[in-house]
């Protein structure tokens, strides 16, 4: 019995895309709970899971109970990784 590998490959790709969409939706929902943005706005601003992770990292700094000086220090330490996220957020507010 011969197997149609092309058909299997197509099904696997479709399943992977569907799973990625569900994961992206869950990430956007989690991120929107940390911000005043809706799930849809989060998905539009931060379409990649890595972008949502950076947003979560930034929000963890902003919302921490640390002093302002400590939060500024943590932001400075991570600015190379978080600069794009900061610019996107500020761009939506401007």
C-alpha cells in the first residue's frame, strides 16, 4: 500500500497553521489581560509569539511592586530587547 506523502504533508502543514493560530489567539488574550488593549489589538500590534513574550516582559517590569528606580534600572538592563515593543506601544498612544 503506497502512502501519499504530499497529502500527508499538506495535512500536517494545515494542522500546524491551525495550532499556531490558536496559540497566537491565546497569547493575545493573555497579553490583553495585562493591558488596556483588546485581543484583536494585541494580535495586530504583536503578531508573533516572540513579540507577545516581549510585551509580557515589559509589562512585568512596569507592573512590578519595585520602586521606580528599580523598575527604571530593569528597563535599562533590558532596553535592547524591549525597545521595539516600547516604540509600538508609544506609537499607538501618540
